[in-house]
C-alpha cells in the first residue's frame, strides 16, 4: 500500500510543474468550466499513456537518437509558435458573447495534441518511466508493474481535477477584460515554449 501511495504522489509531482498542458487547462477551465478543463487534462493523459507504452515496448532507443530529438524540438517549436500567435491575434476581438462552448471531445483532442507534440513531455516520460521500470525490475516486483503504472495515472488524474476545480471556480469572475488577459497570457506562454523548444533544437544540431 505504501508503494502505491508513493507512485500516486509521483504522478501528482509529474503533473504539477507549469507547462503548456497546465496553462491550457487553466484557460479552458476559466473560459468553459470544469468539464472543458478536465477533458484537456484527460487528453494529455492519453498521450502520456502512449509514451509510457512506447517506453515499455523499447521504443525509447529511437526517441533518444539525436536526429529524432532535433526533429521533435523543431516540430514542437513550430506547433507552439503557431498556437501562440493564433491566441495572441484573436485577443483584441474576443468577448464573452463571442465565445463558443467547446465540447469535451474537442478539449480531449486539444490536450492530447498539446502533450503529443511537447518534446519535453516525450523525453520527460521516457526518462522517468524508464527509471520506474528499471527500479521495479531491480526490486523483483515486475508482477506489480501494471498496478504501479495505474497508480501513477491516478496521481495525474487527481492533479487534473485540482486544476479543473481551481480554474472553473475562477470562472465566476470572468469578464471581457479578464478573458482577453487570460487568452493573451496563454498565447504568450505558448510562444515562450515555442521559442524555448526552437532554442533547444538549434543547440541539438550545433
């Protein structure tokens, strides 16, 4: 039971650092409510499951090839720069009346896509889950691998609920000015990540 709690806490700690997905969850929750925020987090979690599966199957060797890493950095940079510019440009004309409700399925796709193209997320999960696999095997607990993996995702899901509750609670204070500010800050955040990934991509080819 103690190990299960440790892996749940690991899932929380992996999700807590500020990143594109957390920023997107906050924005969607403030603009659209609890379910929209949670759907973004759940979509990102599906991408995490995909990366964990790749690590389990041994594909992490491919991801760690320098040329592949460079491609991931540049592709992630392009996507985040595009999303950031789009978000910033629509700020001036955005009002509460002009907002359209986003279906949970759209939020799920958006979260999945954000996590899927995030190169740091890819390498982060490769490193962390690779270490978890090694530790479990070393301790002779391979039969508990599925249980511990599920425990990690319980932690991730708990954190997604915290973000969704927090952002949807702030929604009551939403007005046109705050909406534009949130959208603008979210766009700047995406631009910042895009620039950062582009920088890492340049360093990877030098």
